[in-house]
């Protein structure tokens, strides 16, 4: 099997059910079929109805957490389509409720491992922008191999982005920020830009700030 997942020894998450409220649970059951999909690699490319109007640019948000920022970005940018990918079921349930309550039409959710979704679900050169806001930092040295941003994932993002496409990353972990800068600097097909992507804070940014962490924001553009 020549695929990225097979080359990837460990996952960037530990699947925990976590505390899920009854309303998040019912949102998952009733609203996921309406506004998203439960993805596994065998499904192949994401269904076309999930991708929205093909004339609009498409942004992926990988690991959107509770989806508050994603829902707000989608509501404020109706000229773009957004797809959020998450494994945290309570967060997916929360975001589904936001989509429904606020009648957000340009946002769809994928419940599944973003690495598999990116590899098997997304066509090459089809994405305009990828957001990775506060990816799990896996701070212990022995866990760093779990960090989602690694050489292979950067390669995968470069395959799925359109030329001129952007990767926006934020982290509050200094040594993850250093690792990200090193990895991108070695890949001459990405060029660093000034970062403008995040107009609002996220839950994990607030947590980082409360711990006294500095926030590092990066934007990289895929060269044509
Ligand atoms: C630290 S949280 C950040 C959430 C949100 N972006 C924010 O800033 O509040 C990282 C999120 O990434 C998700 N995640 C980690 N690896 C993932 C993967 N391979 N596919 C999808 N989601 C993933 C986790 O479940 C978690 O919700």
C-alpha cells in the first residue's frame, strides 16, 4: 500500500469520547448527516455536495476544536467554502449546532483523521487555504513524533493546495514553532508570508496566554 498513512507510524491524536452533552450527542446523530460526514479512508474522495459551490475558494480547518472560530470565520466570509476536519466528537457536535442555529451555509464538517481525509478524500491542487490553529503540541519529547505538522504532512499539504495556496498555522509552544519554521524553511516550494489569517482568538490561544505563552502565527504560500 503506497500511502501516507502507511508511512505514518503514529497518529496525532488519542481518540477519547470525552464529555459529550446530550445536545452535542443528538447534534451528531441528527445534524452530521445534514452538514457533514463521518469519514474513513475507504470512502475515497469527499462527496461533491460537501465541497459546495466549485466557483468559490475552499478553506480547510484541521482540528477545529469546538468550532467557535471556524463558524465565525465561515459566517463572516460567505464568498468562501469551509470544511472543518476534527476527531473530537464533542467539538463536532458543538460546531454542528452552531451551523444549524446560525444557518451557516458555507461550512461542512468531516468527522475523521485529517491525515486520512487529506490523503484520500481531497483531490490534488484543489484547496486554497489550510488552517491549523493550535495543533496539539505534544510537549513531552517522547511524544513529539505525534505532532501533526511534520515533513510528510507538509508534503501532503503541498500536494493538495492549489499553486498560490496558503497554510496558516498558530501555536503557543515555542519549540513547536521552531520546528515548524525549520521544516518549512527546508521546503523551497513554500515561501513565508506575513500572517493575517486569524481575526479572532480561539479557546486554545486563550489557554496559552493564560499560561504565559507567546503566540506564534505563520503563513506559508505554495509557490506556483
Ligand atoms: C489543541 S486543539 C485546538 C483546537 C482549535 N483549533 C483551537 O484553536 O481552539 C487541537 C485539535 O486538533 C484535533 N486533532 C488532532 N489531530 C487530528 C487529526 N489527525 N485529525 C483531526 N483532528 C485532529 C484534536 O482533536 C483537537 O481538537
